[in-house]
């Protein structure tokens, strides 16, 4: 059965994204889960990759550990932001390959919680339906 939206977005071209409505999520192929996800130390605590007491440590040390564990790809010291690892196909590390749903939805980072209200094109999403 075709998706209710025939539009085909290109993730790298926000001008092709469509106006977000919550009903899109039910038929989406989790396209937004291919976008880079920047996280803070507080996000990493919620995700249980850091403890509160580590906030006093050098963030570069934490970044080194998390890179070694395969959780993050990059650390930006000036902004104190980490970027989560993505799989070879571009999917977020925490996206289930079969269901295309987040495996840590309740602990997801603020970037994901706020998307698409905040992001490359606020109020729009890179919707690509499951059947496209």
C-alpha cells in the first residue's frame, strides 16, 4: 500500500523537506535518524553512557572513552558537543534495523526530542515513506 504522502525528500537538501505533522511518523522510514545527532553531557547521562560525577572530568577524556566504545564519532570542545556514531548506511547507532524505530526512545537526546521544531529546517522533516 503506498504511503499517504507521495513527496520524496532528500535528507541533504532541506529545501525538499515537507511541513511536519505528527501523522507522518507512522509511515516514515526514520529519515531523520540519518541526520548527525549532536548530544551534550546531560544527554549522555540520560542515555546512561556517563554518570553525574563525570561532569567534573575533562570532556576530552570522556570523548576518548566514548569513541573507543563506539558511541560517538566526534567531539567539539569549543561547544562541548558530541556527535553520535552512525552505522555504515548512515543510520543512527540506536535505530532498529527491522522496525526503523528508536531503541532508546525514552532516553533519546534533546536533539531528537526537539526535532523537527529545531533543526536544519525548523518545522519541516525529510520524510521518506516506508514504501518509497
